[in-house]
């Protein structure tokens, strides 16, 4: 399983990556996590108004516009898609 995390804010992106690792570990999976902070890539994807965002299997998920994801939110996301 691969998760791509998009965000322009490097500190928040790092928090999201850590939350994904913790939430996935508690859920019992170990995804490949790819952080993306390239503004042009996010603009091409149309993500600038919904950051941070997670791509899971080609589906974009964004819950807290402007806030880092929590590990509990990651667990909820994984429960829906796995």
C-alpha cells in the first residue's frame, strides 16, 4: 500500500507523515509513505485549496484544511479503505 501526502508546509507535512506511520502501525499495516511538497505538482492535482491531502489508491482525502492529520484520523481513513 502506498500513501502520498501533499502539503506546502514542511513542518506540517512532517507531522502528517509521522501521524500516518503511527496510525498505520496501530491499524496493523505498514504503507509506503511518500511526502510531496512540490507546489507545481499540487497545483496540477488541484490540491492547493485542500492541504494537507492524502492520496490513497488514487483517491484524494482531506479532512482538516490547514491542520495536520492525527493518527486517529489516519486509522479511520484506513478502516474505510482496507
